[in-house]
C-alpha cells in the first residue's frame, strides 16, 4: 500500500461554495510556526470533510491536527459559534483564524507542508477542466445525500432525479478518460474519491462500478491507501 507523502511532520453538512478570497493567512505564511495547534471541526459523514482528512493524512500531518466532531444544521450546533456559516469542514488555525472551505484548507496545509502540494497553483487547462467536473460531481452527490436525509414526505423527486442524471453523466465522462486516473492524490482526485465513496452501496447508485469499470479499478486501489482506510465514516 502507498503511504503518506514524504516530507511532512510526524459538509453531515454537504454545503460548500466557491472558496472565499485570500486572507492575511497567505501573507503570513513565512511566519507560521510548526508548534501552532490546528483543530479541524467535522462531521464524520461529510464527503468534504473526507477530502480534508485524507489530505492531512497524505501530507503526513495527522499528529498536528486535532479532529473535533460537531453538530451541524441545528440552532445550538457548536460549529455556529466558530464559523458563522455553520459549515464543515472548518479548520481553526493557531493564530485564531478559521477556514471553512475544503480547497482553502488544503491550500493552507500545503503552505505548512511545503513539499508535493495537494492543490496545484498553476494547473494546465485540461487539469482545470478535470477539477471543474470533479467538484461539480461532488457537489451534486452532496445535494443528493442531503435530499435523501430528509423525511420521505419532504424529499423532492425532481432534485433526486436531476442529481442522479448529473452523477451518471459524470461517471460516463470520467470512465472514458483513464488517463485522469492517476495514483497521485491531488485535490481533484481526493474530491473524486470522496464522491465515489459516498455513492458506494447506496441505491440507486449501487451498480456504479459496473457502469464505470475503469473508474472502479482506480477507486479500489485508492480505497486501500492508509489515508482512505483511516478516514472511513463509521457507518461505511
């Protein structure tokens, strides 16, 4: 099995929007101290949380980040006092800032790690296209999951059908491009794995591996990595 990257020190809220503008965190990168404590606030079933937790493991930073489970989408949820958006994942940095988007969190972790970044800061056009498809795929799965969690009489058949169709289009597009099934887990591929794992065993997507066999092989390989095994949701 492939382990974490070398060089590192020893959303259920699926809502996630476009990352916020850069803050002073980027300007202060050179002053970051290895001793600063980091806290990641999570729900263990959020696919966006899975992306960040796998990134932390891949970067070899698990011992530096304390993972704290919180409640979301309730008036007295602990996360509301930390991040006014009430979203997970939220990373609390050692200097008192919080970051509440998975891509921003991964960029911040990259700045602490320095080697082999998760987020490509100057991607080729094909890679931008790939990331756009992947993040749209993950967003659609998150919407579908949230709708499925509603009481049966409150679910929207239209939304469920729309997101199923989107997922099937994305599966077909991704399976037809095996050159994108790289072993290196950058941000788009972490999102891809989180989306596929969220589908695993869930109707009406239980047969997605038959629909996309090449993608299924990539998924099976990544699922054996320590970063994937150690961040599985309790119910999976």
